[in-house]
């Protein structure tokens, strides 16, 4: 340092001599760059090289001295604020750089700024002072190990299967807040809990040193610490918890084979606790398929248990459809030869064998189906129970198309022809707008639904040249539309076949003797059909078609908004198959637990629905990827609470004068009918402090689908009796009516109030020539296509005839015949004339009243007659006593009269009594003695006793 000072002074002297005595001619000089170091929490900066400012004006006073240093902003713009430079020796120019406050390495480790020296000028006031150039100063803050390591987590948890050694179970991580690599790095970790089967490396990875046994110790807990490279220990140790799981078996855990569903529960989760265990196997794709088998429930699933016509009304379909396969009846006999199969949904299913099972629709029905706009709907199932599956059919038997419907209808001035056929897995519509001119067009669809041996709903809407096909409510566009070219024209003859078509005229054989063509069928259909209807006019909207097919049960997903990222859900239109796909096991497990079963029917069809879960896994290593077996279970739909349909408001007897029944409108049978539907279900009364259980009945709004009024006994006599119904009300509500002599049936799905209005309008009319006294009727209703029925309400109708009409000969004869018919069993062995076929047994009340009145009249007449007879006999007895001089003591006289004797007998007896002579009196006394000896021969109700005392007490007279 002294040497430097001498050299500087020598330099200044030489410079001063060279420049003469001129004042402050030179600027100070410093180095262009400095490197500095400062310790953290200190403020003195050690520069390299040291800070010295030289001036050539030395040793002149003032001009050759350094008065100070100025600090300017560096590239970072903050150095001038935190640092300052001071002059230690003005003559030598030595200076010192320091920070204004202690520096923090963690806040800013490096600083940069510029420094500039200036001399003292030409005098003490610093006039004409000169500045040096600016030099850059770089200062680095040296770190001090002031912070200990800190663990990122205070507790680390892991689960491992037993019996294996793992390279890493869990990783513990600690951080140090110091800024330098020396003190901020964690040099090593250590387990401070002794005697544990685990080890930790310098990176914090924990592994087991021996296989773990869950039976010996299920949970291992120990503590670890960390050290930085300055040997500072962690401020707080971390806890590690390792759970040992039993031996892992990959597959689904928590599977429940049986799932119960109570009707009316809405949606229920099928797998609430199901989760997939992969045993640490890394998978990148998971796909699970849930299948609900409902093919045995009705037509593929649980639907509204109403007739097809009622379902169309409930879905809002346009009226006017024509049923091509109606139930066999005298009015619709073209389906009587077709075999039928039972159906769980009470619908009528027809079977076709491909040969002679064909329905020929009458011309009267076909004539109302003209036009090129129509909707054809049907349920179909190929390869029915009487037909072998497609795989078993020979090649020759599968070459021919199978025709479902074949029709030729007459339009205004032409004939159009169409046929709906299936061939393999293809459905085709062959349409000929005008059989005399236009060329035919064929629409083709390739569908798996027509060859899978399951029930499917087809709706074909034709607005030629536009054709729309709905299969199970889903729209399908034609795969191919082509012109078949020139073909033999169909005969311009109106006809329609179901289950086959007819051969062309040139192929049909002729019956020679009658010259009537014998129709030969072609393209017979193999399978089942149901609900085949055609509605001419505008086509059905899509919403109606969906409603007609809609399944009321199926698979669903709980909440799509909670579906994890990367998850996909797909459900088929019939909601019988649900597919889940994802790449994260946790998200996949949560998604599986949200798969639900729903059934919107209040009275769901009870039974078993098989369930199947198929899983497919894709791993990074295909060789070691897991293979899971399908899981099978079943869903049990419990028996729903049966509704109680109650008919009331009608008394057991209805008595009206006969002329009211003979009026034009007759008499209303059920004017105050009331229908109530209620559900009876069990109530848990234990929660209410009651013992046992109870039943609660809740009134609910229901839809009836049929009511029937039936006369009991023999059928109605068309000439004398009839049941009348207000047809305006029936037509307004869209209901169907069947009125025969055996019953009246009102069908169609409608509310209870509508059926009450219709049934209150039912009237009974009796002709004036009828001699009936009573007629009994029975009323019953049902819903769900007869699945649930009401109580049977019986009504006894009594006809009150006037006395004039009762004593009319015809009425007397009818009454006698009714009486004989009623007591025919009691009078067995006797021959009677045959009774009128319309006579019925009179009511019990009517018979009792008539017997009582007749008995009372007879008794009054007999009483008056006997009183007069007794009075006359007493007068005669007094006269005889006077003549004989004796007196009769009649105080003990008792007279017994038997009212069952005929009037003629009594008259004869009276005549004998009034005669004179001793012979008559002796016979009379003998007869009196016989009756007196056996007074019990007549009952108390058949006796009239008169007591008279006679003087001798020995005479008794009748």
C-alpha cells in the first residue's frame, strides 16, 4: 500500500512539472469494472481491485485531490438506492463501497451499479471540479446458513399389498429456504424411529427392507428427518404411515349379485360400493359394459300394460288407424285361423310359419286405406318359437324374401301397390305408385334388428317419394334406393295380405269347374307379429313414435356433471346396454357407482332381470395386462302394491214402476256410481311407538281401460229388453263400445271421471209386453289391460206392476209360470208345462208381500163369516133351551176354526149346521169331538179360537 502511494505521488509530481502551474487540468481516473462480495446480514463490500481514484493534477492542493464518489443506477436500476461510496483518503483517492442496510441473500443475491469519482476543483468551494468516467460494480451477497429444512407434508401415508418388496413406497420431501446451493440443498434424510423394516435414501424415497405381513402388523408408523448441506436438521420431523393390505386380487370389489327394486322408487344405483382393484398394475384404458336383459318382459322391456289402441291414445297419436290383425270376432274373422301366443303384457301375438299362416284382409277394410300417404306400424320378432333360428336355416330357405305386408289399393283413378319384406338382415319396401304406368321403387335398409330374434317396433311413414323408417324410436335412412326396372305389372285388383304375398296372375292355377282363381302364397313370413296398424293420411310425428316404443325401464347414469375428465358414457336407444370408458381408475370407480336402474311405471312388471358386467383393460405392457371375468347377477323387481278399485254409490236394489222402464229412454242403472282407486301399503309403526304394523290406503289418480255391464242369468231378450248407452259421450272420449245381449263392454284408457260419466249414462229399457218382475246386473272395471280388477257390483232391478196389469190374464199366466219355475225343485216328480223362456224367478220381497196380503184378505173374510155364523147358532140354541126348559152353560165353549179348509167345505159345513133334526146335531158333535181330541193338528198361525160357555159344558161347535 505504501508503495502504491509513493508511485501515485511521483506520478502527480511529474504531471505537475510537465503542465507547469496551470490549475486542475485533468480528470480523475478509476478502473472500468469492479467485482464485490458482501456477507449476508453485513454492509461492507470487498472490491476487487480495491477502489482508488488517481488524478494527474497531484500533488496540487485541491486539483490533485479526490473529494468523493457518486453511485448511479446500474442495469437493474436499484443499486444506487441500496449502496453508497465514501472517500477514505483524499490525497491517495482510496475509497470504500458499503450498503446502506444489511443485505438478504434470499431476497436478492446479486446487485449491479456504476460509480464515478470527482476531484476537489480549484479551491475549497470545488469550483471547476472534474469527474472520472463511470465504472460498473458487481456485488454478490454471500449466503449464511440461517434456515433449517422444512418438510412439504407433516404426514405421509401409503398402502401396499403384503408379501412384496418395493423400490419406493412413498417419497418424503423437505425444502430449505437458504439461497445458496450449499445451504439450500438437502444432503440426506434419516429415519429416527428405531427397528422398523424401512429405509430412506438421500432423495427421500422410502422402501421396505423385508416383505410385510398384514396379519403380523397391519399399520407401520415411524418418523423421518432431513439435513441440509450445512448440517442443519429439519425444524420439525415428518410422520410416515404405511398400511399393509392383504394379498391383492385384481378384479371388481363390492359386487352384489342380487339387487332389489321396489316399484315407485324412481332410480336406484346398481353398484353403490363397486370398485376396480388393479393391484398396482398401470392401465391406460378401461371399458366396462353393463347389460340389462329385459327381452323376456313383454316386447323387449317393461312398457305400459295397455292395449295398442290405448297406448296410441295416451301418446297423442292421430286417430283413424286400422287394425290389420284384430282379435278374432264375428266382425273380424280373418285372423281366426292364425295361431296366437301368450304375452306377458296382455297383447295379442300372432305366429306365422311361412306357408299357410296368412291373414287376408277383407276388401271392405282395404277400401279405406287408399292414398300414397300412410303410416304402417307393427311389432315384429323374426324366428319365433315355432321357427328355427337363422343359423339353422338352409341356404335355399333364406334366398326368398319374407313378406310382412303386401297390399294393392285403389286410389281415385289408379291402383298402387306396396310390400314390406325382410331378407336376411335387410328390410325392404317395394313401392309401385301406379301399377299401370309408373316403374316400381325399392327402398333398402340394412339393420341388425331384423335378424337378432328380439322384439322390435317398426314405424314406416310414407309420403312418396319420401319414406321415413323408425326402428325402436330411432330414425334410419335408406341404405339404397333404386329402380328395379321393367317388371310385370301387378293385377289392378284391391287386396291386402299379412304374412305373405300372392303370386303373379300367370303363375296362379285355375279351378276349371268354377273358373275361380286359386290364390297361391309367396314369400311367407317366419316369426311373430303384433299390433299391425295402418293409418292413411298425414304421417305420425317423431315424438309420437318415440312414445309408442318408449321403454319405461332401463339403465341410466346418475349425474353427468360429476363425470370425471376423460370419462365417456354411451347408452343404446332401448337403454338395455350402458358402456363406460375412461383412463383413470379413481374416476372410473366413481362413474360405475352412479350407474342406475329406473322404472317409471307405477305398477312395474315384477320378475327377474339378469345383469351382466363385462370389463376390458388395456395396459402399457400387453403381456402382463389383467384379464377380468364377466360378472353376472340379477335385478329383482318386487311385486307392486296392488290398487284397489272400488265401485260404490249404487244400492243392491232398484225398484221402479214398470212404465218407467217401458219409456223411450228407460231407467239409469247407475246414476250415482262412484269409482275410487286406492293403494294399500304397509306402514312401519315401530318408529311411532306402536307395536306391529298397519296398512294405509292412499287415494290415487288412475287410468281405467275397461268396464263391463253383464246381465245375470239368461241373456237379454232382443225383442223385449235392451241396454242403452249415450254414444255421444263414448265417441267424444274416444272409447270403444261392444253392446251384445250377453254384456256391454266399454274399453279404452281413460280417467276414472270419464268412466263414471259413461257408466252413469247406461240405461235399461223394457218393452210393454214383458211380464218380468226383476232383472239382475253385474258391473266390474279393470285397468292395466285386465291386470287389476274392481269389486263386482251387483244390482237387482225390480219392476213394480199395477194391479190391473197384475190381474191381466197374460200376467197371471206369467206369474204362475214363474212360481212353478221357482218351486220346480220342491215339486220334483210332477210334470208341468214348459215355462216361457223369458220368465225369471220373482224377488223374495215381492213373493212375501203378495202372500201376506192374500193371507190377510182370506182371514178377514173368514172371521166375518164365522162371527155371523156363531151369532146365529147362539140364537137358535137359546130358543131350543126355552122350549126344552133347560139352560145351557156356554162359559167353557171353545170354537177352533181351521182357515186352510176350502171355502166350499166351510159353506157345506155351515149348511149342515143350520139344518134341523137330531141326526145332524149328532154328526156335528162327533166331528167336534174328533177335532177337539187332536187340536195340535193345525198350527197356531192357522187357528182362530172362540170360547163360549154353555150351560152343560159338553157341547162344542165349529
